[in-house]
C-alpha cells in the first residue's frame, strides 16, 4: 500500500472506532438502567410501590450523580438545574478541553462546542480531551466523542466553524451560559459583545506561560470585557501559546475553574467570580482574587448610553478594531532589503560547499537547547550588544583557517521564524558588520524547505 492509501485506511478505521465507542457507551448506559431496574424488582407477591418520589431524577441519574446529590450546598436542586442547562464552549483547546470533560461528567443537559481547527501533535501536552488517534481530525469531533464517551446521556452539539459576526448571534442565542476558551483579542471582544447583546453570562479564562486568570463577565450587573478593556492591546503585546509557550497543566487548571464557575451559575449555587478576577502564578503556587472595576457607565457595549445593537454587532469589524486577524498567523517582518537576506536553501548550499562562515543563532538559550543547526553560535538577541567581541573572534578564527578568499568569512544570522534575525542583522549593520545576512523564515524554513527531519516546535 502507498502512504496515501495507508492514511486513508487509518482515517476510515479511526472514524469507525469513534462510532463504535459511542454506540458501546450508549448501550452500556441502557444496560445499566435495565440492570438497576431488575435489581430493584420486588419478589413475587410483594407490594412494593411501582415508583418512588425522586424529584424527576431517574435511577441512573441518581446513581451517576450521587456525589453531587449528597452535597448540602448542591443537592437535588443543583443537579436538576444542571441537567436542564445548556453551555457553549468556544474553543476546544487547552482551556476548553478540561472544561468540556467536566461539563459532560457533571451532566450539563446540552453542551455546544465551537472550533474550526484540527488536532495536532503539539496540542497533546495541554489539550487533554484529544488523543493521538484524532491527529489531523477536527477538534470538534474529537471533543464531542470524548464527552459522549464520558456521559452518553447528554446532548452534544458540534459547531465546526469559526465564530464570526455573521454566525455568533445565532449560535450563542441557543445556550444559557457561554465559556470563552479562546486565545486572541478579536474573538474575545466579539464573544463579549455578543453576550451583552443577548444578555448571556460569560465565563472567561486565559493562560500563557506559567500564569493564568479567570473572571465572569456580564453577570447580574457585572462588567463586560469592554468595561475593563475599552481599547485593545497592541498586537505586539499579545502572545499565543505557539509564540510564548505554556506549561500544559496551567490551562488545565484555568479551564477546570471555568467549568466550576459555569456550573455554579447553571446550578444557581455559590458566588460566581463576577466583579472579581482570579490570578494564578503556577511557579510560586500562589493564587489570589482581586476586585476589578464594575460596569462602566461609559462602556460602548453595556454602559448607560450603549450603542451596541444586533445590527451594529454584525457590522462591527473586530479584526480592524484590534488590528489582529481572527486566525492569527505567525508574524512575518520585512525589515531588510533582499541583498541582506538568503534563503534556507541557499544556506544549505553554503554548508555543502564548506564555505567559511559563522552562523549566529539569536534565539533564547532555552530555545537553543531544544534543537539547533550544527556549529551555530548561540548569542540571544537580548545579549547581542555585549557579545559582539565573540562574533568578531569567531569570524577571525574562520579567516585564520586559511580557507577564506576574497572579502573574508561571511556572517549569517538565524532564529526560529526569521523575525529576530532581521532585528539582529539591522543592529549588526549599525555596528560595522555590514555583510551580515539573515536566513529568511529561520529554522522553520530550514525544516520545511531543506530537511523535513529537523524538529519544529
């Protein structure tokens, strides 16, 4: 079989496996119900009542949710409210993954999932709802299958699409509570504004690096996202997990807390984090709750003279407002003229020809430890100014090797994606290293265009 035929066969088997597992879960639930009924059947001639008062809960529900029902602060009323509730999770990634599993396990009556992405191998360390079997498959389908495997008695609705102004009102209007598990500014504003227009509570979380935060917006007179952030942050201040990294358990903690807040609202128990924000510092193990400003009377979305209507929401350009596309591609800078740049393929030819040169890798040291090109010199961009003598020394060593002819050894600069290397070359030119060139696209270009076996991250 060819590689493409094997991949098609694998996809077919994975789909069949997911359907079979769902059917098994449903049949097992039916069997449990039958067994419980049979076990409870009275002996012949007895006068046991044909039914018992259970406040609308079935025998299977009482057995499944018994630990909830035993809680004085939750009890039958809380579980009954939860079973009647509907919750929408926007994003089936690091935040959405644990939240969805807990919603399914807790018995949320109808659970909606919005995501347009596919499962990737680099999702596995934090997006615990997905498995390797679903790599390359839609996240919505993977998440839905996982939720139903936990609890086949709930309804799971798949929205395999990106959330836009054209579809948000229709999708969000069908749910009681909205959970924002996204990671970009335009979508956060879009979801918050839509919740204000529809009068829906919004549970919002964020996680990056070793830190996380959580709050509840638009709940019982509390502020919305715009109240706190009337103007969006500059794009350069917004990092994603792909750019800044994240310890997998951090979004797991925040996502689980998002599930807790939404369950409290749905079950009508406890004090949701409205007007307060929980901050997590995972490195120190500290959490703290701070009071945040209340609803702003000047807020464009929810203030006294708010101008946001359904029509304005649908016409609002969130990408223009935040200067960030809804699906954020890696930032590509163009700071240098073409004569100061070479492609990864051109650099590979320099290596093959054994032309004398120095390659400076300006990534942070902890990135350099992940993987690097042979014989590259790691001088992080933040230390470049103080380490220029090292570059001069390395160039002199190449020139003294006796293999250099013409203008001397060449200086090349590389980074992860080709942005910091341009900044470095700009600085090197100012400091007299006028022949320095950067490698376009950085190490990602090397992996894509030269050596597919080179690890990317």
